[in-house]
């Protein structure tokens, strides 16, 4: 049985961070319930909506293989079908700030997933009232082009009547949004992992970045989550925030490791015109503390210090931006880097079948209106060619510290890769160990430059 992930996008925030280039917005809380209702409608009616939008989600509603054994048919990549069952085992609710939603909203989203995809209730020991896997991929009772709620009918049981446990259910949260009652409700709904947008432990940096929380909120929130039963917490840090120095970066690393989250993500500040800070920097301005942003060399130094310190503290560096205590690697995010199938629901959410990628429109109001009218507001749709699938295999695979098996890829894609990798190896950008190729450890902070060279 194939395992797929589900991503749910919640594009609402309390404020817009200066560095943010995501399509998120600050809206009245009265907009939350209609949005959640639309997301639940998209989940329950996904099969009908995808077919109407021209998406080939495998044969008979099942996903194609996750991109392996790609062969060329008229220039288009096609995945070899390996069975006709799939099950959801990971859910990631991201944003935005999805912890702004009322607990009942999150419960409704997870209930819709369980009812539609036949998932057990995680960590509860008992089976939920969810229907077994739907063989058609269409919510029961679909008619008239409208999205049904899927509550009135039961789909046929899958082979053996099997259900699938939601093994990892992640909620992105900001520290200031955490309350004891909400945390308990999250756990009751089946959420067992929280990804915290910490970004820094230094208030001056948080203020400059437009963050709502302060250092003390982090220390207040973590014990609340632990008391509620969340045993898997991830912290995000950003290297390169305005006013960040070597000493303040060390402080953030020290305090993070003292708290001891199970997972850590470290991102370099992105500088592009999509954010207010990025546009100011590119234009040579000083607003948003643009003049206090560290240099690229300093950002690389901060990243390398994080490598050193986190490794010494026992964290496993498994992906360019991600470290985990043993056994706490993000199961959901690994699907992205391994090119496994996933479905995205909500405004701006992306999906991947193994041979096709598509994305919903980013505007939340337009998304809700489209779903209410019974159509998928698709903004992007790409059928992968053999060449584009191969390139994804290379740069997504190389993001993982385990590297890629070049021999396997050459065999499955019918390609010779020596001309690509030999110059990179000579330049010290990658390391070869037999058939396995990895980014050189000392080049991880400039990985984008390596990828540019690889794709020439």
C-alpha cells in the first residue's frame, strides 16, 4: 500500500513579517470558518474536483508511483503504476499561522481527512468513525457539480478493510498563540508534532523582523505543549535577521539546545523582491532595518556554526536545512525530498502525483468562492517531462545528506551523469563514494550555487 502525505495550507497571520515572501494575509477571524469549510469540501470532493480540472491522479483515482522508473512517452514522463491502493500516514498543517484557528477548525480538517482517506485516529488506540478508503476517489453522494460533504454515504472498503494510522500530524504554530486549552484540544484532535516559528531568541531581532512573539513566549509555550502531551517539537531559526551578530546567533543556538526540541530547521534569510525587507535591500534602502542585515559571508558562517553545534549536541543533520534527534526526522517533509506523492488542500497548496504537479490559487477569498461553486481554483499545472523529472531527482535528492545513488538514477532514467558530476567533484563541490554522490559537507551553506552548476 502506498503512503502519501497531505498538506493543508492556512494562509492567515496576525501580522506580516518583514522577510516573508509567502502569499499570506492578515484577515478578520470571521473569515476562518468559511475557509475551513471550503478546505473540508475540497478534501471530501478531491476526486471529482481533480478529474474536472484535468488532473490524472493515477488510474481510477489512485496516485502514480512517486516518480521512479520514469520512461518517455511522447516526451512526457510517466510513472510505472505499482498497485492500486494508497493511504495517508502524514498530515502537515502549515501557513501562515494555522495555530490561530480555533481547535474545532483543526478538528474538522482532520476529521475530513480521516473520513475521506480512512485513517485511524492517531495515538488514541481506537479506530475513528472514518469510512474505509474510497476506491473511486470521489466523495460519496457527489452530484450536480457541487462539492459534497461526504457524510451521507459509505465508500466500499479497501482490500481487507484496512485503515491507516496518521503517524505524524504536524501543526505550525507561533509561540504567542499557544494556550493550555488549545494545546490539549490539539492533542485530542490527533496533532502529535508542533513546528515552532521561533526564528530567534533575541528580542531586538524579533522586533526588527516584525515577529509578534518575544523570547519569554518561547519559554512559556514549550512547557504547555509538553504538559499537553506533545512529544515532538521542531524549532525554526533564521540566519541573517537584521541586527544578528555572531554573539546573538550563538545565544539563539545556546538557548535552543538548552530547551532541547526534537527537531531543528535553520534557514538562511532569503533576499528577493517578494518580501518588504528583500525589496528594500535590493533597492539599497534602509527601511525594515535593511542596513543591519548581516553579509552573505556572515550568514554562511552562522549556518556552519549551527552545523557544528547541533552535530556536537547529538542532532542528526539529514537535510540541508534540517537536523533531528534520532528517529525524529520529519516524515512528511521527507516525502517532498524523496519525490513521493502528496496532496495539498487550501489556497496556494501544492500537490504531486509522481508525474504531475499542480497548485491552487493563492487568493483565499477566490479559493473559497471556487470551492463553493464546485470547481478547483487551479493556478499551476505541469506534466513532468523525463528531463524535468530527472532534474528534480538530482537536486531534491542532493538536499539529503545521505546523497543520491547515481547508478540507480542512470539505470532508471537511461541517462549518463558523469559529465555533470565529474567537474563538480574536481571542484570539491560534491563527494563520491562508489555510486553515492553527496554535497561536500563544507559546501552545504552554498548549496544553491552547486545546484546551479549541476543544472547547466
